C-alpha cells in the first residue's frame, strides 16, 4: 500500500514539473512583443528626424557616408546654414568683449561684421585686408579679384591644400564654403559682379569653436561684397570714412562734420597732412580741426544772415567718396534745393561737410549728410548747418571768419577731402 501511494506521489510531482516548464516556455514569446514594438517606434522616430534632401545647387561632400552619419570631426555634413547664405534680418548682437561692429573694408569696398576685440591685429594682404587675434588662432581676411570666374574660384577654394569640405553652395552670383583646414575650421563667402569677385575667409582654431562658430557665421552672413554706398547702413563705422572739410582760416583751421571725425585714430587731409580735432559742437554736428605747419590756405567767405531760407538753391561743393568717383580726388559740385526737411536731392557720399554756396559764391552753410534711419531704407538725408551757427562756433574759439566780398576767391579753393582712420 505504501508503495502504491509513493508511486502516485512521484507521478503527480512529475506532472506538475512538466506543466510549469511548458507554462514558462509559453510566457517567453509574450515578453518579446513589447520590445519589438519599442524598436519599431525608435525606427520611426529616427526616420522622422532625418534631414531633408539637399537643394538643387548644393554640393555637399558625402564621402560615402549615410545622410545622418557624423563627420569624423564630430560635425554632420549638412546644407549651408541660412545664416551663411544671406544677411540676417535682425541685428546681430554679441557681448561687449567681442567688440562686434559693422565696417566697410577700404581695400575691397565690401561691407561686413567684425569682432574687433577678438582680432585687434590689422594688416593688409595681397588682395585685401587681414584681421587676426594676438596669437593667430582667429584670422579674418578679405579678398578682391578684378578678373575671375566665380565657378572656377569655387572649385579652386574647395580643392585648397588640407581642406576637407563639410558644406558648400554655388549660385549664379555667390558661393559659400565651410569645412576643416588642418586643425582649424573655416568659412568662405564670395560674391561676383561681372568679372570681379570679392569675398571673405574666416579661419579659427577648433578649440575656439564654442565661441567662434556663431561669430564666424555672423561675419559670413553680414558680408556684402558690393554694397550700395549711396544708402549707408545706420550705425556702420567704416575703418576709413571720407567727408569734406572747409577752410576757415589761412593758418590751417577747417570745419568738418563732428560725426565724420568721431573715434578717429588719425585724421588726414590729402595734400595737407594730418589734422587734430580741437573742438566740437554736437548740437550742430560741427568739428574744428587744425593742420599744423601750413600757411596761405584760402578761407571760405561766410555769407550774411538769412542766406539759408527755405526755397533757396545752392551750389554744393565737395569731394565725393573714392568709391563714388572711381578712386578720384576731384572737387565736384551739385545743385541742392533747401526745403523744410533739408537739402534735396541728397548729394553723393563724401559730401558730408561740403560747402553750400549762395548765388554770390559765399558760404551759406555746411552740408550734413547722414544715412537713412532704417537699414536699407534708401538714400541718405542731407541737412544744412547755417552760416550763423558756423560763425558763432568759430568766434567762440577765437577765429574770425572771412566775410563775403565782391572779389572773394571761388569756394572750390576752400574745400578739401578729410579722411578719418579708425581702429
């Protein structure tokens, strides 16, 4: 009897063990289902975030990689960013330590943003200007080629020594290239007009990319190879700014617009020498400058009171900006009509400080030329600083201006170019 009971117990234990094993096997596939769903979800998410196809004219160096594969330097090969293709629609801002400013490059005529405090070393290059940091980690260089083909230059820049291209784009009148050159990152932007090509190259150590990536994009984004000099941008400070000065004494005293002579490292009067700013009347935008060691200059004869009434016509005599007269230095003239708003039409760039002569050829006032209040908002505005304000300003500094007379010298002999050179 006991043997029969033991046999039954062993049979029940074996059956229970087999059932448990079979139940475990049937549960394992069920746990695999959520994992498969999770993997499928991840795959769908990855596809959704894949970058879009490159634009038609874009030339991206894939080097056999997949669309999402990362460049060996840790940067994905992508299309040229919007900030590289066109100037930003909103003003670019950086901390004061960067020293960001918009400038016009005198060597090439281009306009660009520059991190002045990061690249204090300024020099000229073979085809433009060069700015660099103290140790050369950051370099910005402009270039101007008078006889060049844009597509050929595009290919040449891409094949430059030690360059690995990450992104590039060529259009009918410009190109942008970005990538790695040795241990530095670089960006190049160029613009063409006819056979002339102007551009800028930004080169910086990879160790500085945390700061410089955005700055380099801003330099390239603000670059305008062929700006409209008839419509200056508000707030822009050219490295070399040109205006007109009027002789007010035979011993080297002249007046010029105060804003032209602001923040100058040097003030130069071609043919006369360097000048020093002695006094300023901010309310009337007048500056008194003096050239030492000169004699026998021809002072302008100042007109009497009431010479600047509305509706009057004036002969505006000045020296246009070199870019507005193909590099020339000639004294030229234009006709201006006095209205309640100022002088119309506004004269050429460089005429800020020009003499406004009345019908007798006497100095009725000084032209004050300023850019439009809105960026890209059209031609600059011209106002007139009247003879009365000029006379009071000079007399307050102990200078007696010459009075108009029937035989006074032509006003053209009293007008010269003034150039302000900034850092």
